[in-house]
C-alpha cells in the first residue's frame, strides 16, 4: 500500500508539474518587438555591422538598382557570415523558387580546408554570396535545357533580406536568389516577378510625372496574401493514402455536419489550434513575416493567416516561408497542414486572396480614391488603365491563378467564378457611369453614418460601398483583391501578370498623354474612352448566379473552366507581345512554362488516378468483401434460426450491387490509365487526363462514397470526413 501511495504521489506530482508548465507556457509574456526579425539580416543589422560607405552602397542598390563590386560583396558576406555563425549557423544556401511551385536549397558549410596547424577557419566570400551553381538539369525547364546541360546559376536578390532557418538539420543561412540557365533564361518564379516590378514602376512613374510628382523615384507593387489552410490530426492523416499522395481526399462521404450551421467561421479557436497558431506566429515573426490576422475559416478544420502588405517580391518570399512554416509547426503539434485547394469534397476549399496595390516611394497610394474620387483625376486614370488591362488580358489573369487543385474550387459557388470580372462598388460604379454617359463625374456617393440604435454603442462611419465576396477581382478601398489564387500556389505568377498587364496600360496611356497639347482635355477624354470601351468587365452582382454566366457570355467575357483550357493564354501573340515588350518573359520562356504546366497537370492527375486504383484495390474492395461476408453469414444464421432476414438481405444486395459498380469503374480507370502510356506527352496527354481520366475518377468515387455510408465504421479502412474535420 505504501508503494502504491508513493507511486500515486509521483504521478500526482508529475501531473501537477505538467499543469504548472502548461500554465506558465500559456501565461508567458511575449515581447514581439524583441523577437521580430531576430532571424533576419535586416537593414538595421547591416547598418550596425558594415562600414558606413559599404552600407550606403548596399542601400543605394536596394533602392535604385545596380551591382555590388566584388570588394563590397566580400565585406557584406563576412558581416553576414559572422552574424549567422553567432546565431548558430553552420551552413549557407542560395534559397530559390524553381518552376516546381516550392522552394529549393542546397546547403554548403562555411568550413574550409584546415590550416597547417589543423585549425578550421569559417569563410564565406562575396563571390559565394552573389552567385551559386545548382544543377539546372534537375529542375523543370520546359525544353529550355537539355537533360545533359546541367549548368545553372543562382543570383542574390539584394532587395530580399537573408534569414536563418532552424530545424533538424541545424541553423542555415538562407540567401534569397533568382535562378537562371547557362544562357540566361529564367528558370524560376522570382526573376520574371522582379522584371515585372521594374516594368510597372517605370511606366507608373510616367503617369505620376504627368500629374506633377517629381519627387518619386519609383513605384512599388505591394502585396498582402491571405493564406487559407486546413489542419488535421497527424495519425488520422497517415491512415489516408489519398492525402499522403495527392494532398486531397479522393474518396469520402459527407460528414453528418459540415459548414451548414456557419458556426465555425470566426468561431472560438480551439486550444490545440490556438497553441499551433501561437507557435506559428512566433516562428514567422522571428523570420520578419508580419503575421497579423488569424481566425477560423468557413469550413470545419479550416483557418486563415493574413500578413501586412509588403513589397511584392518580399511578399512572395514570405508567403513561401509561411506555407513551409505552417507544415513544420503543425508536425510539432501532432497535426498535418493541408494546403490543397480542395482537400474535402462538399465543403469550402482554400484560396489565397492576393491584395495588390501600387504606391510611390514618397508615400502616394495610386489606388487611393480619396473622399471625392470623381475629382481625383490621377486615380481615375489609374483605375481606367487597370480596367483596360484586366479586360484586355482576362485570359492571362485567369491563367495566372491556374493549378490542378484550383480546378475543384473555381466556379464552385464557394470561390470566385472562373469568369474574370471587376467589382468596383456603388461609389466607383456610379462615378464610372457618370463619365461614360455624360462625360463628367459631378458627384460621389458618400458613406455617412451607420446608426446602431443602441444608446451605449457609438454610431459608426459607414463606407460608401459594400464588399462583394463573389468577385474574382474586387476593389476594396485602396487596393484590388485578386481572389482566384489557389492556397497551395505561389503568388509570384499572378503578381507578375498583374504588374505586366498594368505596365502595358500605363505605357499606352503615357504615350498618348505625353504628346497631348492640352493635358487636361486629353486625360479627360482618355479616361472616358477607356471606361467606355472596357465597362463590360465591371460587375457588382452575384458572381455565383447562373444568370451571371449567361450575362458574361453575352458581354463576350471568357469563361475558362480548367487549367488545361487556361494554359494556351501564355503563348498567344498577344501574350508574347506584352511580355517581350516589357522584358518580363521571352517567347521561349513562355513556351517553356506552357509545356511545364501541361506536364504538371498530367503528372498530378496520373498520381491521383494511381492512388485511387491502389486504395480501391487494396483497401476498399477487400473491406467491402469482408463486410458482405459478415452480412451473408448473418442472413444465413438468421434464416437458419427461422427468423425474418429481409433487412440484412436488402443490405447485402445493395452492398453487392455497389461493390460490382466499384469493380467496373475501377477496371475502367485501370484501362484508361494504362492507355495514357500511349498518348504523346504535352498538350495531348494533359487533355487526355482532363477529358478521360478525371471523369473516370468521378465514376469510381461515386459507388465508393455510397458504400462508406453503408459499411460498418469499424470495417471501413480509413478515417471518415467527420474524423478528419472534427477530431483535431
């Protein structure tokens, strides 16, 4: 008894200690100002560690472009290395974004050959900082590189700060870089983005100069991407081969409760999820990511994180870090983060709302309408140019948000339709209408006050316009929100496209206005012209309605429903002319990206098909056979006992019928998948998978999902939707 008491005392003491630790953890005070950017080689750290002349040269190049001398690069490299080693780093890597959709890194140690006394010296040169040489043949190139041509280069993006990553491999100094081939073609997503940022800056400066702004030296594209994601229990995830191989559930009957009660959106965050979010924030803040907003999203187990706006290329880098960190931190908490656009059928998928704006380096937001937008001529010209850009290149903008997972989301009455349109709101729509119909905008709708009707509550300032969550490209006060982007996708492509198409519109407007004899009349006429010619792109109604699909067709707006159908937009004469004019892509680079996308689509669907075949053959059919045997045994036993077994017999017949349907559909998918080996790669193969394999996969899923509603839960071989979404 004394031993038992002692053991209980130990257990009780242990539980108490654990409780105290948890309470301490929950109540610990975080000094966000102190930890923010602690793992980033910021300008502040540069200023502290670099000679003044070197720091000035670096800052000048960051602000205005240029190239570091090798001598200066050596000084920067030493300071960066010393800081990294002080923080535990042993290796460095050129961190880049190839055309795989994820980041890539190759770690090199700071170590050098020991001296004659056996002493190790840690070194990092300016040459190593500026340039790396990864194997280019091992990354997608779309024909830009032959397999045997291996040489490629990574080049330091000085505008994006170096940072430290810490995980099981240790502490690694990560240097954000661009990635190009031996012949200079862009093999990554960063290089075209940087080119597009320069293009839109150059052309936007021409516009602001016309309005008398001589102080601005550049116009910066800023981005704030809202990241949606799902969290599921790690153990349950590992029991779902479809989640492991495809990132989404290929089978799955609806849970008894989905999102119909709308009780998850902005609901109380569960403690397990809250603990994850807390650790996620800390990790991101250390990396200099301005994680601002967190909340539950619409679907069960779905959440969102939104940062503050940043320069476009830094926002792209940070979004890649956000996705990577989400996965890493989720693993620490016994969960898995799902970034697929549609991990669960029947509930909302995940997107990544891309908030985009343009501002001068002297603090002018080109998308700020002011209190009286009808009088803000510069804003109206910028708005008219953007409408022209979006209307002219709707196909390109739609393509920029295309990926395999997004096909399940776009147009599904949970996300923007596949039709590109622009929401302006009542205030701006009214201004546009005045300009188009009369030639003058004499007034603007004002917001006024929102009366709460409660004496203890303040009356609220009411905006002049509401929001429209069904619009793919919505004006939201001082920015545009491009809502089509998929949750797993890089935001580099949509922002590259946005910058390029707007640069073209600015260029054409500037070409006209710079030659005008009377600027005031010319700008007035041009605004009216652009708004009149492109007002078809403006739609403020319900983008989910069937009526809008019909109306969009009447207006001549493209309705591109799939990734495969969107890819050709990359290689039209119109697209090639646009991107080559502003040096964003060459024709060869565009053709390579089209080829890569066709290949990506075919590979992704092939993996999904093979996963379905494997799961159905090895897990589902054997489980159903086992269940039918138990039913048959029950029928025989009950009948032998002289009792009625009609219910069991009906279940047996229904189950057997669905099992037969499953086998037929499975065999069809097997045959079609095998036939794909004979289809030529590229466009033809992608279309084959889209038009033949995808429908066959749906045919196989239907009877399997019906079987899940019948078969004993204990016999079903994988966790259900209810298990995944509600037991986390």
